[in-house]
C-alpha cells in the first residue's frame, strides 16, 4: 500500500509543468517573411536634435581580450586566417564586401559599418537611451547583422542614410541588406518614419523569399 506521502508525490508529478519565463536572451523571433517583419516596425517621426557621434562610445574592448570591436569584426569575417600584429591590429586577411561584391585583402580598405548608422539610431529612439545602452548598440557583436566589414567607399557613400535614400550598389545585395536593416531595428526596438517604411515595404515586395531573423537586445 502506498503511503500518503507517496500518493501526494505521485499527484504532484502528474501536474503539468508551468513554462519557464523567457529571459531577454530568449526573445528570438521565428524567421519572418520580410513584409511581415516590416509591419512590426513601430512608426515615429525622426529628430536629430542633440546628436553627436561621441554620444555612442564605439570600438571598445568589451570583453577585455585586447581586441577592439573593429578588430573582432575583422577577425570574425575574414575568410582566411587573418594577419594580426601586436596590440590586436588586424592588417591582412580576405573579406567580401557584400554591398558592392568586392574582395579586400588589406584591412585599411575596409570600414566597419553599423547596419543602422549611429545617427539614424539616434533619430529612431536611441536619443532616449542611457550612454551604456548606446555603447552596447555601437559595439553589438551578438548579432551578425549589426556590424559588417565593407569597402570604405560604400560605407562613406551610405553615410547616415536609410533605405529610402541609399541601397547597396550591388543589386543582388539589396534584399539581404534591407532584411538586415529591419532585423537590426527590431532587435533594438528602433522606429521608422513614413518614407523609410514605404521604401522597406517596396523592397520587401520584390524579395519574396527573404526572411528576417532577430533576437531582441537585452
């Protein structure tokens, strides 16, 4: 005969388990069709009042391994073992700049582009963030879409423009670029203005197979 304690234990085991609460690191979406992801973007008017690039502390060494964020991206994106000199200075490797389809072997020809430029992030909500959150944004190594090594000339042509005013010169890159832009804005809960939304919706209409995958930043 079962004891009362055994019966109670068996009853507890039979109860359904409550789901564990999701942490910020688990807030990953299922891949979404690009058009559906664009629809999730919150709308707001943009304002650049008070913006200074120095409001975003960038190229820090967050994990204190001796390599700045710029160096970390160069090391991660090189298609061959990169040449790294003392002080974690990355000098050579092989990088594919997907904006223009150019392969680069000397790091001096590359910029590390913030997918959503710092000024655009400021316009879209980052002006209300703490300095610490702006630093986290400017050095986001936890999402492959946030930072990308590209030719300096394309990064400088892009400057702080959104997809309503600038897209990669390589036509085949535009769907990926727009999807990465949307993923970055959703990750950081940044807004879009009307022109930006219209441009993204138009691009999405021509990118039927493109999906958007993102994880909300903690």
